[in-house]
């Protein structure tokens, strides 16, 4: 029984970890391609979720149509962000770009709330709910179906992304830009297109994250806070590594669940808020470049 | 035409290194001081003190603190909210444990406690840089607030989990608690902030300031001319946190009178102070004041114009405020990354020639 | 020689059998040479020969896997850069490493940091000893500014200065440390002829007037031959030759390394200048 409970805790942690990984992947994509530490990634997920619910509620669109429309909105948003913000900040220091995304987070949050209202919304696009009968009957494990679906979708998404980056022309261009901006520009890769593309992809990843999280606990302001949870994931995985984001997300997800269940009661609970950060911090002291990040040799 | 340095020759290095090198600046500053100390206290009322002047002064102090760390030393911190909290809780514990203790000493001790905590969380800065460090400071933010929330010792085991400030006097004048007069709280805060602002200005134009800026601009080169990175960064963390801690103590004791960890010292507070130094100007003491003034006044003006003027619902106005704040931040970053302080300098440059074009 | 005769003293720095590698890539292998007091020592070699790595080893930025460094009679394996600074080693960089956000004056003032003693409390008060100290060092820095003829750009942020002047400010910052050993990494790279001449003049004056020992990396052979007392030649991380400018110039290995094939003709070396 003890073992079964532990297993349930780990699985639940893994599935939460998948969510963290999703947000972290959005971060990594943008950071790799433009060196922007995008603080707005969480708000992007909130905004995508709000838009999706809004389209379904206000215009009565069926879920599949609303999702396509939301993808359209996210691409338009990426285009706007490039046009209004990024373009004017080329060659600025990273800290300036980071703070610009802080501003962007505020804008998006205010905007989403004004258009769609700030009350908690229920998101139901027909994803299965409740416990998985198969696991419950067969093994006595209680696992949410939704979370299993989320894990499957996230895995599929990662595979699609991997193919996109490895096989397509624009994927190669993206990797070139990630490697060296100047060199990529000099062989005729348009930075504009690249930026719009990564922000669009990050927007779509945010939509997936928003849908998953929203189906579980409704679309509300707290959704934007998962960005804060994704930060320690990035530290663990390294800022530029997609596999790192995935593994980091899983470690943090499991780590904080296990800690909350087994350690929480002794210190008054609610340690989920900071445990991930402490884990990341301790990790940083030993391996500053992250799990999969490259070791930096400083040159002068 | 009236603002220029013609005829004001500097004959010693001392005069060349003064804060105000131009006589007009010195006079303006003096006038400002006379107004702040001699005129404002006679016209001040409760609303003006608690909604405008106290928040402005206290946030300016916190902004100076963060500016020392982020603007001068280049270490991005997102833990300001929690460090304000450390100052506040330290002040609370001190005043309740030692009721006879002079409040000025309480302020200093609160600053010192915060400095120690800040330096502890600054330790990772030896190994990690930039955003990685920012995440480390976030760890401080969440962990510290959690502590204040979970450990009853911090709020003296009371049922609400809140802390509230008992009335205290300085030189026989009541400056904390609900009965304190607005002029008294204002003058006390003004004096404290002014003294610390002068100290900060001196620090940043001396050896410490140059060492911080060297670390900020190029840490490798700094090390090679003999600056020890860890000591220098820790000093910045310590002094910065001291300032933030004093600001936190003032915020809780003199301005708000009561506080609750998650509400008052959350991550929003960290961002607010960060915005102040971005908009005011990174690496500028003057900018810290400008940024604090801007961020304190803007919501008040927005609220007045939108809720009272246009008749919008308060919730909508709040959301509008978010958007406008975001837009302003992006706008400033694009147009003038050095903030209001730089704009102020440009205005002064223009004034030198005015009304002639060249 | 157009400058007055200098007195070359005892050995100031000796590196023995230095080997340095980065994850399998050998930057230096078994390099030994010495630098004597008051001399100008040039380190030359083709790109990637390990010249900058050598300077980085000397001032403690890189830690060699093998070998010993003897500086002022003290033997050491490695140290931190700030310790090197404390012991009187200053340097400039190939790619200028100035503090971009600060003025020329402040940049050079940072070179005096090690010599400033007043703690933060005095500094915060900016009173008495702190002011006195600040002004003393300001005076020392003004002398350097005069020496380098950069009075006009005293208050200009260095980010806005042209390349040649930035190099000069960087030299100024190193000088402010009053070093015993000054390491210059390509002090004249990317300069035009007049700027180079100015820079040469500063280097010679320094050596003459203050007796500063100088180790410099330079590609301009004309400059190297004119300035240096002795020359070290590195190639692929190995010591190729060591001797006076004339000896090195006539060394067959050196000529081979520079030209790829053995022709044995000094003219071509000078031509490379």
C-alpha cells in the first residue's frame, strides 16, 4: 500500500512535470533563437487559454475551430510582438530584453482580462476527465485520465517540434540563428521571419500548456504563475536545451510532489512554492551550466 | 540661458568631483530642501502623506537599494519584496521584544538583519550570473515569504498571522501607530531617506561604486585589475539589502502600520521596485527618486482620470493600469533605456543653450 | 637605439615547463622562458600559437596543468587574477576590456582601487580621510592622463571613444596600478601609423622613466624589433626560439614557421611587417 501510494505520488509528479516542461520548452525556443529570456511565457499560456475559452463561449465555436482560431491569434500576436517590441530592441542587452518581456506580460494580462473578463473560466474541450479505470481496476493505481492525455499530447508535441527543427528548412535556419546571429544574418537568413516563427511556435506551445492546465483547474490568473515554476526547470535543464527542459520539468514535478507529501507535514506544508527553487539553487552550485547545457570556457 | 556653467571655473579636483558642479544645481537643490522641510509639513494632510509622499519616499529608498545591486553592480534581483519583508518583520520583532528601544536603532538593526539575509542569498552570485542569479533571488523571495507565513514566531503567535505596529516616539514625537500626525511621519521619513540617499550617492562615486560598476561592465577585467568579485558583489548585496530592509521597516512601521507577508511583500512588490529603477534609470540615485515618483503617482492619476473622470469600473481601470504600465515599460526600454534620469540630463543639456539653437 | 641605455636587472618572472590544455586541445606545451627586470620582452608567433594563453597563465586567469611560475622569487603553481594584481602584474587585452558604462577618468581610477584603503563607512560619509584619499588618487590619475595625452576625453564615456583612444585608456588603467610587470596584448592592433607611433613612444617612455618591465604580444615585426630587448617565439603552443631580436630574426625555425617553407631570408620577415 505504501509502495502504491508512493507510485501514485511519483506519477502525479511526473504529469505535473510535463506541464512545467511544456512551459519551459516555450522559454527555451525563444531563448535559443533570440537570446530573449521571455518572462511572458506563462502569461502567453494564460492569454491563449483565455482566448480559447472566450471564442468558445462568446461566439459558440466548436472546440476544434476555436483551437485553430486561437492558433491564428497566437501567430498574429507573435507578429505584433516582433513589429512593436522586438524589432526596436535589436542589439540591446539581454537584461533590457528581459525587462521588455516583463512589460509584455503586464500588457497581455491586462488585455486578456479586459477582453475576456477576469473571472475563473471552465475550459472543456472534451478531454476525458476522472480516474483511469484501466489503471485503477488492474493495478489499483489512481491516475487522472486528463493527465495521461496531457502527457501523450506533450510527447507528441515534442516529437513534432523535433522533426520541425531537424528536418525543415526553417528549422535549420533557426538552429543557425541560435548558433550565431551575425553569421546567420550574413548568409541571408531573415531575423524577422525567425523571430516571428519562434514566437508563434512558443505561442502554440503556450496554448497547449494553457489547454492542459486549464482543463484541470480552470483558466485563471494563477495560470500565468506557472512561468515562475518553469524557471527552476530551466536552471536544471540549461537555458538552451529542449531535452533539458523536459527532463528538468519531470525532475522538478516529481521532486516537489514527493517533497510536499513526505516532507511537507513536518514543516507546515505548502513547500511546493519554493522547493523547486531550492532544488535548482543547490543544483546550480554544483553544475552552473545545467544538466545539458554546455560548459562555458571563459576567454579573454 | 539662465542655466549654464559659464564663468564657473573649477580650480581643484575636489570641486570637480562634487555632486553638483554647477551653481544653479546647488541652488535648486537647496530650494527643494527648504520646500520639503519648511513648507510641505504645514500643508500636509492624511491622504497626501499616506497615498503620495510616504510611498514615494519609501519606495525611493528601496529603489536606491535595488539600484545599487542591479543598476550599479549589475546583479539582477527579483527578491526585493521578500527583503522589504525581512526589514519589516525585523522591525516588528525588535519593537515588540524591546518596547523601550529607540526607533532609529530599530531601523538600523532591521537594515543590518536584512543585509545579512541578503548577503546569504548573494553567495551563489560567485558561481552564477545573469538570469541564473535572478532565479536564485526568486528562491529567496518565495522561501522567505513562506517562512513568515508558516513560522508563528515571526508574527508573535497571533491569530490573524498579521503584524501590526505599536505606537512609538522619536524625540518625544509620535511617528508610528494610527495616532501619529502626517507631518511627523512625513518629516521623519524624509530625513531618513535623505540621509541614506546622500550616503548612497557618496558610495557610488567612491571606490565601492567604481568597483561595482567594473564588475557590472566586465567582471573578468575587473578581476584582473585586482577587484575581488565575491567580496565586491557581497558588499553590493549587503548594502543594497540594508537599504531595502530600512525601506521595509519604514513601510511597515511608519506608512502601513500593519502588514501580512504574502500580501505586502509578494513578488509583485519585487517587480514594482524593479520597474521603478528601469523607468527612473539604472545606475542613478536621482533616477531612483524619479522612478519611484512616477510609479507612485501614475496609478493615482490613472485611477482618478479613469474611474472618477471617465466613469470606468474600478476593475477595468485596474486592468487598464496593467496595460498602461506594461506599455510604458516597453516604451521606456525602446526610447530611453537609461530612463528618466537620462531624460533629465538631456533637458539640462538643452537648457544650457536655450533659447539659442546652437 | 634612439632611447637611452637601460639597466636590465635580475630575473623578475620565470615560467618553467608550462603546459595548458582545454579539454584535450593543447594550448601550451612545456614552455619555459624568463623576463628580467626593466626589460621589454616581446612574445610573437602566428595566430593560435598560444601567446594570449601565456599572458593569461602569467596573470592567473588560466591555471596550467603542469609547470611552475616564479615571480619575484616566489614559486607558485597558480593564483587568482586579483592576487596577481596585488603583486604588481597589470595587463591590457587584445579585445579591449574597458568598463563601457564609465568615463575615461573613472576607468583609470579603477586601476587605483587596490591602493585605496578607506572602508565603506568613510566612503558613505565622504568626509575627512575618504575625501583626502579620493583626491590623492585623482592626482595620480591626472598624471597618467597627462602622460597619455588624453585630457580632452577625461569625462567621456569610453564606449563612445574611437578604437585607438580606447586602447590608450586601457593602457592608462593598467598604468594606474603602478605595475612592476605590465603585460600588453597586441597594444597596437588595428591602429594607423600615427597611433602606433604614439603607442610605441608611450611604451618606451614607460620603460625609461619608470623602469616598468613590459611583456608584449605584437604582430608588427617592425615594432617588435625596435622595441624589444628579447623576443620569445611561440608556435603551436611550443617554444620555437628565445633571444634578442636579431638572433630570433635569423633563426631558421622562426623563418620556417612564418613562411611555411625554408627560404632563409630575413628580408621576407621584414616584409611581413
